[in-house]
């Protein structure tokens, strides 16, 4: 998969509210009602990640979840990351 350039990434992020390019990754933080809601959402996202065979770097602290996406084989952001971010947005709603 081809690594996207900064302009391509920024254009794709226009349709993904709250996602930002940082350190060759796209990332977004989410806040949930409590730990259980955050963890339940992470579980739902995990199943989608397996389906897409693409896995995030993420961090969960109590009710906060930060997700960072990049394609390690391409050493940067690819369309695969954009697609997973879109799926995550649908899950989180």
C-alpha cells in the first residue's frame, strides 16, 4: 500500500472530524461516560480491526481512548488507515 503525502492525508481528514496528523500517524481521542463504555467500544473496534487486518496503536485511561493509526509496512499513513478511521467513526457514532 502506498504511503500518502501530507496533502493527501489532510484532504482525507477533512471528512474525519477530530482526526489529526501527528508524527506520521493520524490520531483522535474519545471520551466516554465511564471505563466500561470505553472498554466496550474498544472491543467493538477490535473486531473491526481484525476484519480489516489492520490494528491501531491505542491507549485507554479510564474513560479516555486515544487511537493512532499508521501502516507500519509503508512507514506512514495509507488509505488503509483512512478506511479504518472511517469505520471507527461509524462504531463510536
